[in-house]
């Protein structure tokens, strides 16, 4: 059975994950089609970050199935490197490599991992830095950039690998309020370009604006999901209602 | 504009005084000078008339002692180089994903780190043969070479810990970011982790070198003709005049101080510099 774009790009079925005694995911299922932007929201500790970290095998799962383009991730034989070439990730703490400049951060993986030609990679990398609106900062080290700028470099770094889907793990949570906007704008640009995005976020207004589908998680399960309009206006579950009333 | 105030917080910040040469203030230089002068003076006062003054004797012997000291430095540099090379491998072994490698590296590190240097030196001296027979060729294995090997054992163990500690001190996000970009573990280590560790490893590594240099005199106990052995021999050949002890050993002390102190200062400077960046 080969995967086609008519099938979900990422498909989770009954995913269970625990850290020792602590159960973090209790049977999560969701499908993401190519070009979809989905937002996962929910209270802290509800397993949102763990959920997306399982998709690129940063965390392993105990039970269930995660398919990325038809490839089973929950399989000891899975080629994690091949998987991670398809699935990009952006972290809350940016995690740029501090000993490399912004441009080098973007260029390194395509050259070293994908073994692409250095000159072409540099061309692409410069274009990506321009795309995230950081022209002129190519030679700055991460330590010289603001949080928002670092996060945009991190997004460019992830894009340089030409992934099919990008995971965003609370990417604005550590930012100063005035730089949140520029990062969200960058993600919005990506979404408009048709990039498949899976976001864990606390930015409700943003989720409402860009998401095709919203998932609300609590205590390791998906409580409710739907398109943004229905979700925000007609929440059914009391837990969702309570959560929304607290933050809206 | 000047404020009249008694409140310390309102007073202007005291300007940082420019760092004096090597961090030494005049009083420190004075103290060292006094040690250098008083020792010989006392010795001179003790000296019976008719004999050469202790200072003159010391000047006669100084070239030989200096040669001995340079031998100490050669031992220290060789032991450091050898210990660092093996220790780095051992340190990487300690963070290996293979449990057997990790555990054995850990054990070797702990074993040699928690052993007295002198005992390790004796261990190397008396366990290693005085010559090695390879295909009929007899390769001599002199004492100084054994001393280098003996001293490189604790260096190896300490470097191993320095490497492990530096790798551990990096935030786990660096590993995760590299993993998510499909770097292999080897690539992550060589391209991302270790380059960042070098800065963190340099100060403790230099500190270790300083300690090692001072420990090279232990080799005199096992008969290597380094500076301490030569000093003893020089004193003996001068007929064991007690007034010579202070100037001779004072001279040796001074040699080590002049060599090791700048290293210590440089280490402090590096630590300060990197503390600001990180």
C-alpha cells in the first residue's frame, strides 16, 4: 500500500504514551491532510507537546500507531533519520546552535545531512532568511538576536530541509510579547504557502485565524475538535467551555 | 553634576581599576622579591667565611637546574598530550549509547581519578618493563618515559570527566534540535556538541595542566633526573651545606611559580570571558 496525497499526511490512531507511572497520552487519534494547518490547544500538562514530539520520534510511544506519509513511526525498525527529513520541528526555546551564525544554522543540515551542494544551499538559505524577514542578519550569532529573530531563524533552519510537515511546539511561549507577532506572521506566511503545519499553541486568536482544524486536549485525550468557527462558538464539552472561558 | 549624599547606592560606581600586570600588585611583587632576597641573605649570614657565597654557588648550578626544569616541562607536556588524547576517548565512551562502553569507561575513569598520583606513578614504574622486545629488537623503556605514562593516567581520568561534564552541561535542546534535523549521533557530537564544549573545557583543562606540572616533581621519587633530583644531587655535591637548602629550593619554587602562575591567571581570564558570553 503506497501513500498518496489523498491519504492523511500524518495519522495518529489510539496513541498511548507514559513516562513511567505517569500516563501522558491516553488514546489520541487525529488525521492531518497535506496542506492542513492544525492547532492543538489545551491546559498545561495535557500532553500537547508530548503528542507532537512523538510524530518525529523524539519520544517513543507504548501503544497505537503513528503514520507519516504511510510510514509507521511506532516501529523499532523505522529509519528515524529518513522520518526526520520529512518532519521539521521548531522548539519553544529556539535551540539554535550558538556557535554558528544565522546563515550557518540554516545551511548546516542541508549540507551535512542531505549532502546538497554548498553553493545552491547558500542561495536557498539566503532566500529563506529573506522570507522570514531577517535580511541583513545572516552573519549574526544567535546570541546577538532577539528571541523573535532567533525563532524566525529556527523556522528558516527547519524549512531549509524542505520538510513535508513542520511541528511547532509552543514556539511563541518564551517570547517577549512584542516579538510574538513577527513569529506568528512568519508561520502565517508558511500556512498560506500550503505548508502542512501542526502547532501546539496558546495563541487563541492566531489559532482561530490560521487553523483549518482545532484540537482541544485534556489529560491525554482529545476532548473536542472541529473547525475554528464551530469550535470557538459552539464548544460542546464542559471542559472545553471552561478552558475557553478562562482564556478568552 | 555632583550629588551630596550618604547613601551608598547613590554614590557613583567605583571605576574598575585596570587589571595590574598578571594580576600582581606591587605588594605581591615585593613579597616575592623579599623571599628571593631574604633567603640568600639568611643563608649568607649562616655561611662560614672562606667558602663561596650561597648565591654564587646557586649561580653556578642554575644552568643545570634550569635544564632539569625544562625536563619537567617536557614530562608535563607529554603526559598532558597523551592523557588528553586517551582521556577524550574515554570521556566520549562515558556518553556512549552502548551500555558496556559507557560502564567500562565510567569505571576506568573513576578508578584512576580516585587514586593518588604518586601511587599511579609507582604502579607505572614497577609494572612496566625496562625494555620491550619486539621481533628481536630491544627497545629501551627509560624511567622518564614510564613517568610520563604514569602521570598521564590521572590526567586521562580527569580529562575524561571534563569531557563528560562539558557534554552534560549543554542544554538537551541542542541534542533535540540536531535530532529533529536528522543529524546522526556522530554528526551531532562532532558538529554541534563538541565545538560548543571546547570553550567550557578549556579552563578546567588548563587548571589540570597546572596541577600536573607541579606534580612532575613526584618523578624525582622514582629516580627520574628532573629538577628536584638534580637539586638534591647539586646540594650533595656541595657537601650538604645547610645554608644552601633555602636558596636552592627557593629557586626551584620560583621557577614553578613563574611558569604556573600565568597559566592560572589566563585560566581565570578565560573563565570570566566565557561566563559573559554564555
